[in-house]
């Protein structure tokens, strides 16, 4: 079985089969995440990539708390020969929130898959990701995330993508 498919199926199975646990945060909410992103090559290339990222996220609980959403990225990449290209990615993602530390910090791991396009050849990408979220208010958080990209045709890209931004709940809090 393809390793990328195996990782994704494992995460979905873990979430579906886990014992029922109390939610680590307010579940079943819609939120928006916006921020900046970039990429670092793990070997070879000195190309620089910087951009912006927006995600629409649905949270819920299915055994464990999870986040499911769509992510849009707009990037500008400067190649070694000083050419610059515009890159867009649209990805679906699924993350399981596996650890909560106190009231303000939680960690998630999951996977993403989507398409890369722009003034570059069309490519399908997927990969594992891990993130941290630090709640700075009842409905706002600072979010950090890294992922390792795989091209579904060519294999590992030797690139680590990183993101830092803000998450804001789009749900109106119910008062008791």
C-alpha cells in the first residue's frame, strides 16, 4: 500500500476507533485561520518560497477531537536563476488533536492533500503535518504548523513547509 494513503487511513481509523473521551476544546465549530507560510529545502535547492495562507476549518469530535478543512495558499517562489514564479495550492486536510496541555495549548497531527498550480506545471501533492495551537482568548489562537511535501507522481520533494498565523472562531458562543 502507498505510504501516503496508509498514513491517512491510519489517522482516520485512529479517530474512529478511539475510546470516547471528553472534548479538549469547544467542538463542532467553524473557524478561519490566516497567516504566512514558507518552505525550506532539506537538501539541494536554495530557492526561497514565501506566501500567505487561509483555511476554513470545521472542528468536531469523532472519538478524538479533529479538524477538517480546506486550505488555500498563494506563494511567490524565487528560483536559483533569479526567476520568480507564482504558485497556488488548494488542499484538503484532516488533523487529530492528540494532546492538550493546560487550558491554552493543544497539538494536532494529520495529513493534507491537494493540487499545486499557477505558472508552474499542475501537480498533486500530499503529506503528513503536525501543528500547535496556543489559545490567547476564548475564540482566538496563534497557530503554527509544519508539513513534509510529497509529489504524488515524483515522490518526496525534500521540502518542509511551515506556517504561522491566527485562528478565529466564526461561531457565536452560547451563553449559559
